């Protein structure tokens, strides 16, 4: 199955899990703000691009969120990053911790979401994502657009830094 097909599988799983579906960022912002502290899961469709998956919650005056851009599904050779095989189930938590250590001062944490491990072919599919927490009054379309742009622009650097950190942790 190709990467495009994998993206469709992810979208269908999200739909089945009850994710809300929107085409405008303003709808996402309104839904999160009106959520009364409940977690909001959204598929945000964008013209000409794969959708974004967004998980967000407003609590204690802050909005915490995680973004997965389905344009950023990456195929990795697990022989180049052997630790991925060992930590695949915990990949999101481990890479979020590394991402926070690298970028927490900027209120963001890039991470890798484990999608599929194929040990026979020596490949792993991951999605490059980003997490952030921001004061509620700063959570708006500009913030969300900026976070999406940051992820898209820096995804290769994030991927390489996170994989390097996994290599280091595997060799120690």
C-alpha cells in the first residue's frame, strides 16, 4: 500500500473514531473554544493538500494541541534507525519528550506518530507532527496557521533530529 493509500486509511480510522470534519480553521477554533474543557478531535480538509488531524483541549486558560499533517507521512529504513523497531509502540511519547527538550522553550514539541511497521521489508511509516500549548487568548487562526507552516517548513529538520536522538538513545 502506498503512502496516499495509508493517508486514506488514517482518515477513515479518524472518521470511524468520531472525529469532526471541517474545511475552515475558524470552525476548528470555534469548536475548541466551545468545548468546555473536553477534548476535540478534528479532520481539517485543505484545498489541494492532504488533511490535518488535530487533537485539542482547552483547560486552565491554555489550549494544548497536537497536529498531524498527512502530507508528512514518511517511510523510514529501520536499519538506519534500528531503535524504531524496539520503541515503535512508544514512538509518539519518546519523540514528544525529545521534541520538548529541543523546542520546549518555543512552546512546541515536534514528534513522530507511529503509523505502520513492516519488519519483513525493513520499513516503518511515521507521520511528522507537532504539539503545542498556548494561552487561550492566543489560540486563533493566525496561531494555528503559523504552527502548520512551522511544521511544514521544518518537518525534514524535525524528522532528522528526532531520528538522530533515537539513534543516540539506541547506542547508549
